[in-house]
């Protein structure tokens, strides 16, 4: 990691990120994928990745350190599926606080005082009532339990990502605010549609999502994942969000379109080609950039290299 991160935790919250960005002029480099990287390291697909924070902390710690060594200014905790609503798929809902607290402690151990730690919060995996069987209050309680534990474990802020619906976003952002999170990021997953700009699974357009997240109380808004999006489409999403809000933006695309092979899911976008997309996302208005599914420390190294180039190169 570059010198920009040294001592950054002393500033706290949004001020820290703006300090990293030298007043918002320079991009901030996040990390890459967690789930696909843990699986690539030999963890069995379909297992509970959050349990690794307790059962295999060495593997999780090594992943965080690999991203920091590659040049990340911040790391996210291994807690994407860490709500009790997701953990009940593994009959582990009673261990939500334990897993999330451990996730934050591992990321904090790797980052020390020189890098920023975001507590990662993914969707519940359920559609909220009245269309689904999880009430907004149940979602809020699950998010609050997770976020409390992440903050107790040492997270500097909360990243709520891969969102597709406004009601779930609002519950998660409210839980983060009520928990006292000093920094809250809300990131949506968009997919290709037949005509027009990409939308979330629940039909949200980027501008609508950005405005709603800002109104809900998020400090940063953005986009991540999106299994069918090309680089051009990702740039269009960021540009639409930039027009809709003055908040700082985050963008973490996948490493291309996934392909199912005999060896599992493969992502084909190389570090060099993806770095070119990252550069375009910054030009479109993203302040925080990184990678999502399929991205690796090698991708982050390439991102660091291109972001550190003088702007007139």
C-alpha cells in the first residue's frame, strides 16, 4: 500500500476516505473478490464462508494481506452472508455475532492502523414482505445484529453491497446508522436489460437507486457485481449515478462474464483489461474502485499501477 494510507484511521469515517483521496481528487483502491478467492484457495464451494473466520482464520487473514500487499487502501470483511437470515441456510444462525466479530478482527489485524476496514453486509437472500416472507423489521434486526458485531470487531465503516431492492437497502442503512456506524456505503447490483440502461433484479435504475440511498442516509453510493454487465455498461451505470447524486461513488465490477466449465465458474477478464475499465470508471466519477467476483490480488496490482499513473499519461 502507498504512503497515502499511513495513520489514516486517526481521521475516521468519511474524512478518512477523503484524506486518502487527497480531497476527493485521487481514487481510492478497495480490494477484490472474497468468495471466489477463498474457493480458489481450496475452500469447498457451497460451504459457509463466514465460518472460516473462526475455523480457518489463517486462510482469511492471508487473503486480506494479499490484497493489502497488492496495493489496496482498504479491505472488506469476510461477512457477505453473515446475517442470521443467510446463516440459517447452514443451520448456523445462532453464530452470527461470533462470525461477524471474528471477521472484523481478522481484517483489522491485517490492516493495522495503516488501512481502512469496511464491514461487509450482503442481502438477506429473501424478498421482503408483502411479496416475501421476511418482514422489514426482521431484516432490520438481522442487519443490526450483524453490523453491531462488525463494529465491535473493529470495522471503520459498513459496506452494504449487492443490493437490488429499496426496502432492503433502507432497512440495512437504517440499521447501520442506528448502530453508530461512522461511514455507510450502499452498493447495488445491476444487470443487463433488453433496452436501455441496466437495472437491478427488482427493476431499479441507477439514478433511482443512488437518490434513494442518499435519502436513506448513505455516505457513499455505488455498484458492484452484476453478472452480465460489460465494461461499457458499468461505465454507463456510474455516469448515471454521478448525474443523480453529489455523494462519492463506489464501483466494483466482476472480472468479466462468468463461464461455467468442468472446473467450475471461470472469469476471463485479465488484470490488464480490467484495469482499463477501472480507469474509465474513475473518469466517469467513481471515487472508490475495486473488484468483485472473479477478481484477484493480481487484478488489484494492475489497478494500483494504472491508478498511480500521472493523469496526463
